[in-house]
C-alpha cells in the first residue's frame, strides 16, 4: 500500500465539504493507495501528476511508486484551470 500525504490546501478544502463527500474522497484515495481500480488519469505534460475523479470533485495528485500526495481538491469546473499549479 502506498503512503498518503494530504497538503494543507487539500486538507483545508476537504474539511469544508459535506461529510458524505469527504468520506467518499478519503475512501477513493485509500482505494487508489491499495491498488484498487480508480477513475484516475495522468495529466498531460506533467510527469507524476494525476487527477482522481470523485463525483463532482477532482483531487489533484502527485504519485510515484511509494506515495500519493493529494495537492488540491477542487470542483470539477475548476480542476482543469488549476492543474498547472
């Protein structure tokens, strides 16, 4: 299982969403860390950067062989404008 690190920005946003959605996000990241199939895609032109789809939210990730860093959590419409951060 990969280790999971949440940045301050991602933690701050996650605290503000509804508890059911928060649980869904945390569960999706944990499932990805266990190697279960997930709706994750590599971001073009950004090595090691991915987006994980969780309902109407997108989690922007840095991922390698041993860890997942959740960089940001954004609503679907904002995800692609912020992917270059």
